């Protein structure tokens, strides 16, 4: 069952920084590595605003969209993924929670 995005906080993701998540897209499944959890300050959401940075191996970028992302311990959550561009031999993506 998908988790409620509004209830998620940075603390939910911090233990899994450096870990793998699975993204399901129409073109197949992709493994995303969580490479950053950044606190962004105060927000209306409990726990404040934060961002997640994910990377994938180099190749075609996934388009900006909402995707179901799954982690063995967190379960599945629908997240709006934005491509940031290549860096250090990987494709980078960001999710911002405000």
C-alpha cells in the first residue's frame, strides 16, 4: 500500500541514505541510489521542508513525472521526480518536500 507523502519527513529517509530504491516506469524498473537527504528549513509540513537526491547509472534520463518508488523497509510511495543532469558519471534526480 502506498505511503502518504504528506506524512513523510527527512528522518524517514535518513537511515536509507546510500541505499537502493526501485522506481517503476512505463519503460521498466530502475534502481535509484539515495545519495542525499537535505533539510531545507521550516514549512507547513510536520518535520519541515527537505529534499532527496537520487542517482542512476549514466544513460537516458527519466522524464520529470510522478513515479512509484519502493524501498524494502519504507514500502512504496509516489514521488515527483525532477532530473538535475549528469554529475560524476551518474544521472541525478531530486525530490522536494515543502
